[in-house]
């Protein structure tokens, strides 16, 4: 019985370590609504990317992947893409980029003890590190605008793993991240402004 219990716990741990989490943040104007939207068009603006960053962020293949993922998710919400922005109810814009973000306390202290070859087999250490430690943070942002007034209706960002932004891993990650972001698609509770 204990063997089965241990096997089940090990399987759950392995399953949990394979799960990806995407941090999503959204904001929307509660005075505006997407309830009456049936069509959308892309804004006549190139997406903002980080050309000075790694190749994955200025990657035209990733740009296509992002656009296709957004179109798929909006179609699932009942919005049809039109080429003429004048005939659209909403406008969509997106951006992808990275930044180096300071991580952890600065300065850092650490202390350790252990067994070794030193005096009587025991030793300890103390370390002080004042150098900043940075992590690379990648984000995808999507913005929705009212096509008539050009007012911002919704803004959403989702975190990405910057190490998985090329090849098949990028296609999978972008699709999952956009899906997770669009789960927070703005509610249409407020009546549309006229």
C-alpha cells in the first residue's frame, strides 16, 4: 500500500513540475464595452519589438505566430477579422519584448556549514555579494481600442519564458500564453458609449 501511495505522490510531483504558469495582468475602462463588437481589425502600426534584444523578439515568424494566436482567440470569442479598419468595431495592437529586472535583495548575505576535509572534518562559510542579480523577463501585451473613438478599452499582458521563443517551443508557448491572456477578455457589462 505504501508503494502505491509513494508512486502516486511521485507522479503528482512530476506532473506539477511540468506545468507552466503564465502571469496575466489586465486592465480595462469600465465606461467602455466590447459587448456590441462583432468585427476587429489590426491597427496600422507595426508591433513594438525589441530589435536590439535577442533575435527571438524581432523574429518575423514569432510576429506571425502572435497575430494568428490572437486572431484564433478573438474568433473563438465571436469576433471576425476585417481588413478595412473603417468597418471594424474594434482595433487590436500587440507588442512583445524583454527587460532585465533586478531580482532579490541587494546586497545578499549567505552562510553555510558542511562536512569536509578541514579541521576535524567540519567547516563553515560566510559570503557577501553586492553585485546586482538580474533575470530576463519577457512579456506579450495586447491592447483593444474602440474603432470609432480610438479610446483604449482593454490592456492585457502575459509573461513568457524568454528561453522558449524560437522554434516549436515558441509556437506552443505563444499559443498557450495568448489563450491564457484571452481568458481575461474584457467583460461587456457597461453599455457602449455613443
